[in-house]
């Protein structure tokens, strides 16, 4: 069932928009008659003229729209200077109402172009269907036609222009939830390494569970890759690294490690490098983003450690990669655990809890319950120390000076961090990142 209808009049000349009211009514009547209860939300997308007054513009330019009582309060005209701005505004309206099934009625010549915009600004969460709005050359006929079956290849140069238009628009949007904030460890020397852990502030993502500096996009979430790329650009600008040489682990919840410069695996949860100017990162939204730094051999690493990766030893696998590839001494390696879900909040089924109990009974609280509380941070420390990392070279939530603590519980601080455990499937992601300074 169609939840929203987008009527694209953006490319039509102003005189055509203003003289075809009765003909546009045919399209709206078709929507109204074919709709179930409740009627779909309808968005009419138009071009805003430079310097035009916006107050009252909707009523004066498209007066026939107010006659559709069945669509009353579900009908909105969206005007903007660019297609990117108009479509992104409509996306916000759709997301506010959690709508995902959209019919697009548009001039035939706009279809391929609109598909490019949609590919960039939406994810697989949304379903689109298209109907052609054929405009006769004499501007006296406006009708809905059946979709054309043939597919055409959109020119590469035009795709690049669309991408540039979208990027410029997103770069101009204000940051949400305050200034971008980066947490840094006292353990990692800042004269050798650039590093930090992000919070949720300072980006442009607007969906509540993703707002605002979400740094991961997937087909299951509503934040498109272009928005995540803009959030990353703002982070890179604030932190001082080059987003073009940024590499994030490809999460598999296992223990594979990628050595930068060698063939990249399809998936991996650890990454190491000794290349200057290359920024590596690991995500976390309850799972631990773990950073590794060897100031002697000037090498670094990052790992994503959830409960599965913790049990599989992804942190020590990352350490071992630094030792074998770069000749690091395990006693020189510094390890910092970033914001992650704490034992105050994180539960696992009893069978999974048994594995943590074997590492150390103190890693499990209420062990006899059906869903004990798990301390994946303590388990990570124990496994690191067992592998030869010095206790004083590990920073986690056991630091005595709370002013220096950066291993906050993500679930306990909704104002600062994303949490899959707390927010459900459409959750945002923060990262831990590190690079070797030039």
C-alpha cells in the first residue's frame, strides 16, 4: 500500500505550473480515488524562484490543491532552489512519519534523473514506484501514463553533477545536537598519534535514533551514505585527518585482521598500519571500539569488539598482527577501550554468559539468572593481559580519575552516545579512530 505520493513539478516552467491547475487536479483525483483509508501523504515538489517570498506561496501558486478534502492536512507543496534540497526536505517529512512506500509521479524526461537523486539520498529501507506525468508541448495537456519498460543509462557527467549538488547542499546544513565532540585518551601520546572517539553530536543526521553524527550507513537504516560521508567530512575537519585516506573495518563480529597495504579481506574486525597519514577506525554502538598504539615502532591498530569478537580474541589478534608485521614489542603497545555498553546494562542469554564466566567469574553478574549481565570490557582486559599487554598500558572504565574516563556506557548516556541495545535496529554508530602523524 502506497504511504506517500511525490508529484515532481520541479522542472516545469513557472508559467506551466501556474496555468495547469485543473490538469494537475486529475493527478490528485486519481491519487484520492485509488487511496485506501487513511489517504497517503502527498508532496508536490516545485522550484522556488530566487528572491521569491515564501509566505502564502503555496496557496497562491497552486490554489486548486485546497479543494481536495480527502487529502486535507496530508498535502504539502515543497519549494526549494535545487532538486536535492526539495527531495531531502521531503525525505525528512517521510522519516518524521516513518513512511517507506512512495509513488513518484513525474514528467517522463525526469525519471532517470530522479532515480539518481533517490539512489543517493535514500536507502533500501524505502520502496519507490514511478508513474509518468506526460506534459504536451503545447502545455495544455497533463496526464498520467503507464511506466515505460526500457531502462536508459544516465550520463556519467550528469551523475557527477548531481552528486556535487547534493554534497554542496548537505555541507550547508547546520550541525545538530551541539558542537562536534571528540574524546581523547591520556594514554596515547598526541605528538605521535592523532586519535579519538566520537560522540553523537555535531553531525547532520536528523532521525532521532541516528541524530546527529552517525558514522555508518546500511541498507537497513534510513541514513544514506552521502549523509554519513558529510558527517565524516565534518569529523575529519575537526580532528585534522584526511577523509580520503580513511579506512574503517568491515565488521563481521569475528577476529580477522586486515594489514594495511595487503589484500583486503571481504570482512574483518581489526585493522593495523604503520603508514603515516592513513586513518583507521572501528565502529561501536555498544560493541567496543578499541585503539592500539605503539609509540616505539610507530604502528597503530583499531578493532571492533562485540561479545562474539571478544570471545574470539579480536583484540589480541590485532596486537599479534602489530607484533608480526611491524616488529612491535607487546610490552610497548598501548590499548584504549572506547565508549561501549557497560555491565550495568548489557545482558546475554545464560549459554553465552557461560563463556564469559570461564574467562573470569567477575565478568558475569547474576550468573544464575536466565539473562546475566556481562562485562565485555573486563573480559577484554583479562585477555589482553594474558597475551602480554601490561596492565598499566590499558585504559578502560577502571581508571581511578573519572575526569580521564572515556569508556562510558553507551546505553546509559542517550544524550552522548548511540546504543543498539537501547535504540533498536535503526541505531546510529560512533567510531574510534587513529593515525600516525606525518
